[in-house]
C-alpha cells in the first residue's frame, strides 16, 4: 500500500469561491488532451495538474484512490506493476491526460461493451461545488452507497457540476490470456456474426470492423479480441475461426493495433480532408448497417460507429441515427470548427430538466465549464 497525506485543496477552494462571488466562469483543465471534445468554453483556466498523486492503492482490494490531476499514464504504470489495469481502457489521445479528465469526459476504449464504462468503476469522489464546499460521496467499496450515487454522476459530466478533487476507482487484474482473430467479412456479415457470438458463452472482449479506404481493393475486415482464462480463450479461438474462417494474429502485432484503436491512431482516424468532421454514433448493438454514404469504423460489437463526414451532413446523420434509437456526437470538428452545428444531440425534455436541476444544485452561479455540453 502506498499513500499520500490527505491534504486539503485550499487553493482550489479559494479560486472557486472567488469566481462564484464575481460570477466569473472557470474553465477546468487537466492535460488538455480532450479540448476538442464538446463546445468551446470561455473563462479563466483552472488547472488541476498540480493537484496530483496516488492517495492510496490497495492491490488486494482492487481499489485505488487518486487525485484528479494525476497523469493517467502514471496511474496505469503503477497498476501494471501489480498486474492490474483500468479495464475500460480510457482513450489517451495525446500524452499528458489526467485522471480527472478521464472521469469528466467519461470516454471508454475498445473493451467498453464487455467490461463496462468509466462510470461503472467509480466508487467514490471528492469534489468542490459552486459554493466552494468540499463534498465527499461514495467510498472505496461497491456496497456503501445510501441514497443517490452522486460520485458516478460526475463521469461524463464534462466538468459542469464541480471541480473533481479525488476519485476512488475499482481496478481489475490483467487477463491471464489474450488472442485476436481477424475475419474477412463485409459490415453486414460482421454484425450478424457478432450478434450470434454475443449470445454464446465466449470470452469476447473487443471488436473492430473497418474497411481501409487508403488502399485500393483493401478488404473489409473484422477484428475480435478474446480475453480470459487460457483454456477458454484457446477453445473460443478454435471455434470462431472454424465458424467464420478467421485467422489468429500474433499478439506482438495485435497489441499495438488495439492500442492505436483505443487512442485513435489507426489510419482510419486520419482526417480525409481539412473540413471533414469525425462523428461518433451510439446505437443499439443490434442496429443494422446504417443508410449513410460514409464508410464507418465499428466498435463495441456494433454499438459504437465512427465516420468522417462534413458538418453540413449533421441533420442527415442525426436523423438516420435517431431512427434506430441512437444518437450522434460531433466528436472532432473540421478546421473551421463547424460553426452552428451542435456537438451533442438535443436532450429529451425529461433529461434536460434533471440536468438543469443538478447544475442548479451543485453550481448555482453557473461558473463551471459553461456551455461545454451545449
């Protein structure tokens, strides 16, 4: 067990109180690796990078408590030394990302569909609200929450509810075995095959379907990663390869490829033109191939689909996505910033009411990342 003294974030609290009194907007920043995500935010920068360090790591309890400004790379390195990991694979779009930014943005990597999201691994949190009060919710075990589980509300809140000071996370051991299979399948056939496998007791951990448009005549391919007990992984490899004609990749090659998928460094994620926007479509896993003219990259067994399209296609993309009970996010805007195009879909009236009430309660002066979520 390693620990830091439970220091009080007095300087951060004073900044918040001063800003609240003057109604001065605060732009909460960590490593600034996700500045592109969400609407532009005005206001004074409130940097969290100095508020860093692992407060407590209990390897036998699979729990770590860490300050929000701690570099994500530092936390993952400490966990790796004990054979543990953040199983939801938070994306690292650039060096310097922080744990607070990971929680605030709520983004997960390739394994999201099988292991859960960031929110599912948040056990507790300390944060500074808009009145300059340091509040604590949750704890360091799964079954200790009475009333509202406020700590998990911060996952994906984009810094609009308060300044996250400290978070306790559940971690997991690294899987004992891993293998990646690759299949030459069209998008429709790949989705159908994933749906069939999804109803069976197979250790599928991640999937990625992509057509490499950078090479003429390049095949459409489905990559499936298996993780779990060695015997289960080996049996699944043999069965799935036989059923769909797949081949097994060398882990030395597959591992970096999955990392590049997680961090959006695959060739697909290179913008095809300066005005192209990267759209993230969240749909049910059972959604069919979408009637859109842009070739996607499909993850999460069909539930997450990426595509490059101009900002002018926003209405078409959102209409097609809504027709299958999904929603579309303008994840990365083109060079012109896509003026006039909302980054996120409009919320339902019920969700909007809940959101506004939460913000009014936690940030009555409206100083935290105003407008970040539209």
